[in-house]
């Protein structure tokens, strides 16, 4: 799904947080807890909105389970040919 190039600042902050956590765990799929969001100054509502934007832009895939931190997989786009 392709959207405009617009991504709110909070979306960029969440993406940076994801890359940080993924780098620490050396895994493209990471749980994004509220504690991890707190390190970057994000409340949980902003985090969830940003995940929706990032998912809509095709940058991440999100597995949501009730009462659990969402598990986010960073999508590495294929280079244009």
C-alpha cells in the first residue's frame, strides 16, 4: 500500500526506537513495550498511532495481541530495479 511521503515526527521517533531495539536484540522482529517507548519520550497512545502510520507506509508489520506488547517486524524494502 503506497501513501504520500508524509510521516509524522512521532512515526520517525518510533522507527528510530525500533531500529535501536532491533540492533540490541539483533533481530528484525521485536516487541515494542511501553518501557521502550518511555525511553524515547513516547506515551502508549502516540506509539500505537505511529505503528499504524508505519504499517500503512509499508515500513513495518505488526502483530497485536490483547494485553501484550506489539511485536513489530521491520520491513526491508527491495531496491528498485
